[in-house]
C-alpha cells in the first residue's frame, strides 16, 4: 500500500469509531501488508466481511486447506523478505495452522497468524469449534496473545509484527474472540518500536571480536560453516567479504545455501547427514571452526560428543539461546552477523589456505568418482533424481528459486542445484515437513513474481497438499511443479534398506495418475520416463508462462549418498 494512502486513512480514522474486525484490516494496512493467505469460517467471519469491503487495498488468497495457507505465507516471507500473514477460523481452522507455525518457529520465518475464536462468554465451555489455540501454539510461537476486547487490537498487532520480524524472526499468533471483532471502539494505531525486556539486537562485545580475530589469524586449518542467519541478516555482502579476505573454505547447511554462489571457489559444499564427503570428514580435522548463523542441530553434528573436538569454535548468532546449546564454543559472538562479520573482517589478515583447501578438492574427487558421476551421468536405463536437477539447472541458469519438499529429492536438489543469488532456496529444514513445497512454492512465486519458481517434490509429500493445485489454478500462479516419482517414500525406504534388512513396511506407494489430476485442475502437465525426453520436457516447462506440472519417473530404489547414519560421528560419513 502506498504510504500516502496509509497517511490518508490514518487522518480519516482519527477519533473514528470502528469495529474490531475493521480495526484488524487497518492494522494490517498500517504494517504495509497487502496480501493475506487464509480460509474463512464462523468465528472469523466479521473480519472476512471487512476483507470484502477492502479488497481493493488488501488481497486475500483462498487456500484449499489452512496448512496450505500457512506454508504459502512462509514461502512468501522467505522469497520476499517480508512478514507472511495467514488467517483462519477457530477450532480445526486454527489447529490446522499448527504444523506450519512449528515449521516457521524452528526455521526462523517471520509470519503473523490471525485466528478467530468463540465469543468471550463461551471460552472454556467446549463451544462449537472451540479450542485453546493459545495453549496449543505456545511452545511453537515466538509470541502469542488472545484478544477479548477490540481496544487491544492496535497495540497487539503492532507488537506482533515487531516481534515476528525483529531479531531472530519467528511466528506470532493472535487469537481474537468473535465479540471483540464486533465491538465498536476508538481506533488509533502506532507502530511498535520496542518492548521492555525484549532485546532483539544484542550489543556485540568488542572483546569477542578481538578474540575471534586472533584465533582466525593464527589458524592453520580453519573451516567456516554457515546457515540461514546470513540470509536473514541480509549479510551476504559482509559474509562474502569475510570469506574472501580470510581465504577460509566455507560449507553450508541446507537453509544457508545460496548466501554464497554455488560456483564460488571457497564454497566447498554442504554439511550434514547427506552433505558432501569433504566438509563432513574434515570437520573433525580443522583446528578452528567458525559457525555463522547456524544452530548445530543433530543433522549437522551427528554425535555431538565427537563433533570437532580437536577444534576451537567461534559461534556467531543473534540468539543467545543457541550459544552452547548443543556444542560448547570458545568464542561466542552474540549479535547481528551483518555487523559482527564486518567488525571481524576489519581485524583479520588477508590469507589463503591453498594446502588445506586442496584436501577438500581431493575428497570431492573421491566423492565424484564414487557417487556424483553415477548420479549425474548414469549408465543404467532409469532416470535419476540428480540428472533431473541438472536438467533444471541448465534451463534456469541457476537463477530460479528452488522450493523443495522433504525426502530424498530434497537432499539431491540441495546437492546439485546451482544458485547464483541469495534467497533462492526455500525448504523445510528443522521440522522436516512433508507437504511443505507445493503451497510454499505458490507463496514464493507471489512474493517474487519477477523470478522463476520451481517446486521439486516427491510423490509422497505431493499428495499431502495436492489440493493447493486448486489455488494455483484459480489465480493462475505461474509456478513450475516437478514431481520426482519413485513410487516410494524414498528416504524412509532407504533407511529400511540400510538398517532394517529391506523390510519395506508401509513405504511402497501405488500412486494415482498425476498428469490426469493436474489436467483435472486445468493445468498444463506431462510425464517423462525416458532420458531422451527429459531435457525437452524441462525446457517446455520453463518456457511456459503458465503454471506447469512435470512428472519425472525416476529409479525406484536409488539411495542418496554420502550419508551419516543417525547418531554416528561426522567422521563415519559413508559413500555407499
């Protein structure tokens, strides 16, 4: 919304009595929201009546399920850098948001969720579609609040947006009783500029910067692992300057990828359970580990008792709660990494570590020979996920936003996708939410209409939120959807093969005709099962200006390597 329009509305609104429902709309407009994802119902109906009146100023997109709405809001937030907004009714409408809220919490995505609630006098009576969404969502929100008086709306909405987007971002939920939506009051709005006892940007200690610089300057085998904190902090330039001046090899977590171009000479690949061989193995050989905007989760560390025990560790993070949570560190630097990286860069010597980097190169050659070559240049008849990703790379030139679901395809996409700019990778990292990709991709496209958005989804996760094809069709959101179909819940099947003697319990899928389903939603669609047809099909999809569904039938029992078995040391990374 144009700032002048907001000023005009505020002028008109001064000392004007309005309903709580209308106040919700004005509060959203005051926070520069122009798009809301949601699903109506009885307890939120007054707000929806106002949506109808304000549809020229505030767009509402009807998802086909509340989980679709929240994942779309997440995708929108991740691609645009703005706060995503989702709205739902009480009871099941609210509880259907919870998975996405939990996902946003662990992956630090700024979203504001608005839920309707039964009238105040019915609270606690087990009224129709009543549930305690405040209690339910408390563990998975950065903040939540139940509004029972219309007069609370301006202050609570201002706080909600401030909390959601400041410091380490996260989800906020506002629950509004139906009587508060009807109540008339004097509306006045002021943006929140601070909250007592909440310090989103801790002051960076000079001594920590000095100590870190000393360790970096004397290190012989330093290693950087970076995560999404670099992207959330808009610190890509500062990070690149730090990497290049220090000359230190840098690896990424799956949420950190794209902060540094894939082709950068000091980008040595991915760490974690299915990360690259070299970065995982050499984690336990470095003498200094510099962790930037990542949280040492178990998929990265493996067995924490054996993780980088030989190294001194520097940890840069905006959230004090992440320091020493999983891995003890020598030098914590709490604060905005955009600032802390600049301060460190100014104090370090310009260096190169060619001998140390050559170890990463040597291990990458081993990985290429044993894993990558057969993934990308297969001799067998069946298509691989890896060559499918390469075909997409060739057509998008690395400039697309890649949205992935959860499973084998997710790991393969991250291993082989080419990224040339930041905010190009959207996935469910910490929670591992199947069904995330399709709604998140449509949200990402709406948040970045000038960019190509390609959703890469397995046949399992696709069927969890497949109904969002209806939203995509209705609004003609030109997202490209690639289904990598192996007729299995592939990642679970891989574990069953490797650790449960091939007892494929409840993982083999008899799938529907995905092309026919897409055509039922009036979407362009095709299926590919032979190598000669792959590249032309991907080209047709990318060249299309409309939404497009491409099913690629891949090998049924391919496994993703390298792999660190759950709970094992990063030194135990397997190539087969």
